[in-house]
DNA sequence: AAACTCACTCGCACAGTGTGCGAGTTTTGT
DNA sequence: ACAAAACTCGCACACTGTGCGAGTGAGTTT
C-alpha cells in the first residue's frame, strides 16, 4: 500500500485564483467531449491540450493533475442525473425516475462506470443528488441512518446493474465474433453448467438490450418493494 | 467508437499449445499477487516479468496481450466466491452467504472492482458461480427469464454496494487529510444541502467500516425481501 | 516612463507504459 | 544427427503523466 496522502479537488480552497473568467469549466467540458468520443483511454493531457489549442502542460495551471481532472468530469455526470421532487410525484415514482435517469447517464457516458470504483462522489453535483435522495426517502418515511442505508441500497442496485452492462456493451459494440463459433461455445458451456442452458435459450430469442432493460425494471421494483417493507417495522 | 473486434480469451481455442506443464497459471498467480500488493496500476508486463525472473516480453507467448491477462485474473477472483448449496441451507441463507462472500472477495481484491466495468464475466469460474446462482433461484421458485433477472438483481446490488466502498477505501486508506478542515467542509456542505446534516451527524459517531457493513445487510434483506415478493405473483 | 509583479503558457526531458519484430536459444520428435 | 517446433528476450516505437524553468504579456506601482 503506497502511503498516498488523501487529496481531492473538493477538499481544498473553495477556489483557485481563476481571475480571468476563462478556463477551468472549458477544460472540463472539452474533457467530457473527448471522453464521450474516445473513452477513458482516449483522454490524455496532450490530446486534451490539442483540442483546446493549448500546449499539453498548460492545463496544469488549472488542474493539479489528471486525477483531479477526473474528479471534475466525474462530478459533471452526476450533474446530468435528474431527481424528481418526491413531494409532487410520491417517493416511489421519484425513485423510479431517478433510477432510470442514472442508468441512462451511465450508459451514455461509459467511462463514468470506471470512475465509480476509483473516486468517491464528493462533488457538488453528487452531493446535490444525495441531498435530494435523502429528502425523498425521508418523505417516504425513513428516519435516522435508515435513510442513508436506503440511499446506499438504491444507488448500489443502480450502479451494480449498470456497470456490468457497460462492460458488455463495450465488447459487443459491433461484434466481430463469429456467431457460429459463439453458438458452439455456448453449447459447450451448457454441458458443463446445465442450469445455464434454459437461460441461454430464452435469452437468445430476445434483443439483449431489451432483456437488460427488463431485468433492470424487474430488479428495481424488487428493491423498492424491499425498501417499502422496511418501513413497516 | 474504435471498431474494435471483440475477442476474449474464453472465445478461442480451448487451449493454447501449452505443452510443457509449466507457465500460464503461474503467470496468472504472480499477476494476482502483484495486483494485491500494488493495485491495478502496479501491474505492468515488465514488473510481472521481473517477478517471474523472465524478460518482459516473454509473457506474450502465453498471453496475447495485457487485456487477456486481465481477463484471466478477473476470472480468478470469481473462483474465490463461495456459493453454498441451496438444497441444504435454503435459498435465502445461500444467497446471503454468497452476497457476503462476494463482498469480501472484492474488498480483498480492490483492483477487481475496476475490472467489473471493463470485462464481461465469461470465464469458467464466473460461469460456475452463475450456474450455482441459477440453481439457487430455481430452487427458490423462479422460472424462465425471471431466474436470470433475479441473478442480475442480486449480483447488481452486491457489486453496486461494494464498488463505491472500494473507491472510498482507496482514498481513506490512512487519511492524511486534516480532520478539522474536513469537519468545517462538512459543515459548509450541510448548509448548502440541509438534508445531509442529520446523516453526517449520525454517521460520524460510528466506525465507517461498521456503517457500511450494516448498510450492506440492510440492503441485502431488502433485496431478498423484494425478490421473495416476486415469487408471490 | 520605467520597473516590477504576477497570471499564465509551454518546450524539454524523464521515467515509465504496451507490444511488434526478429534474432537467438532450448526442447522435442524422428 | 538433424530438423522442426517451442520458447526467450533485447531493441525500438509510439505513447503516457508531469516537474521544471524559461518565456510572454498585461496591469500596477513607483
């Protein structure tokens, strides 16, 4: 374990000098664009500099290092998540809309999936979402730490459902894999793991994207039901 | 989108030549060791070669590229997950033990958290776990695709709960952050996001590790309750 | 007007990365 | 003994993040 000292953009002076109205947001915006186009590996300081018509190392005036830049872009995706007001639509509806929104955002920004396991979500946008979720679950009737447990449970489910989906999408983007070979491999697998066979047969009649969406909905009502049951005690 | 052709170690000839009983497993084992010691960034082909007393590029005889090596080590962690027999202990108990086992394995191999979002779990160990889970949920009473949805829901919850926990651990390993500064920042946050305040106050009286473990249990019973409810319809 | 300060830019260099290539070495098969 | 196959590895290439220190240009002070 490298004795790394914990540091985060968010745990520092509220602002850098940033006197000219110019650049940090611009950098983050360009970085997000680059990430959307080329993925996490496609983001390098040199490319980002070039995209902004700047030298590679100029960016280091606005950002301490690449990790800090990643913290900033990570919070940016939290900013895209929509949390409806539970007072207006009820907590279950609010939670459901939020869940689909979070899933959508991650699928649209696959690189964010990698960041979830690397950075804690401490930025203002993430805190805003957390705050709204807390309000939502309190409105549902949760109290004390149970409220936070409910938040963790729901976001956990959403992330855990979506992150592997990203992994799957990244490989099967336009699959070059021989379909016949794939099929025969599946058969071979089915022999060694007999319980999987039925699942394979059922799943291959549907569009995988649809299957995953249905699975998400199935899981979501389960989780919400489970949370609702906690309220009864 | 780079038109990457999908390829996986698992979708290829069942075996490389591998005539001498010697090396591929050994490489994977050493890689896992290196990963446990130094994390995902600490694994480089050169270091791995050195650890094995071999030249850096010698490994490429046994492994097509680094990604393939990662697929192999990824499946290795699936091999550490324990799935009890649902016929003996009942599906709820089996699911619960499995969940805690998966959480433990990921916390013990934090680098695996990054791989979940990058690679689909297609290795033999992963398939074995999936197979056992399918058996477990069928024993519970699920049928058809619902069985697969239940699997996705449970593993989704487990991963989604644990992956951010890994992120948090990686920063707060031995936190060098000024506690007073942290405190004052939290107060500032609490002003902007009032609903968070109660959560902060409650949480800071407990050991964060314990809080997260409790949250996991809370979420787990919720998810299992929710799944059980699906059986009623 | 001259001097100074300070926000900002960026080229160079260093240590490190994955990996293709092709020339070597060892082991195996006949 | 000879050939073929299995295996090793040094070199080179293009790339990475980033510390350093010299440069630029606008604004402020004297």
